[in-house]
């Protein structure tokens, strides 16, 4: 995969994380946070195209514990495959 633009990772509890894809593992993607050397694997179903507006709305809903809005936003997000 090499260096690519950021993606949004959907972590446990619907937490969102801005990530950089490193390599494709088939059903998963190796990713890391910007500035980090360590990487982890995320299922492809938990990786979404990065959009700053969406990221900001997801963050506000997550921080505000607005589960209804958070679920609606996640359901509208496009996977990055």
C-alpha cells in the first residue's frame, strides 16, 4: 500500500481514530497513527474513507455521547476498500 492519505478507523465502543494505512493483509489493513512507528491491524469493515467534516461530526457525537447521531454517521460513512 505504501504511504497513503488518512482513513478513519472505527475502534471498540465506536471510538474513531485517524489512521494511515501501511499494508493490505487481505481481510484486514495494517495501520498506524501519524507519527507512530508501531502499527496494528484493523478489519477492513472498520476502515472508512477520511473526510474531515465527517470526522469532526463523528468526534462531536462521540464526545457528546450522542449514540443516535453517532450510529447514523457511521452508517452513512463509506468504507475505504
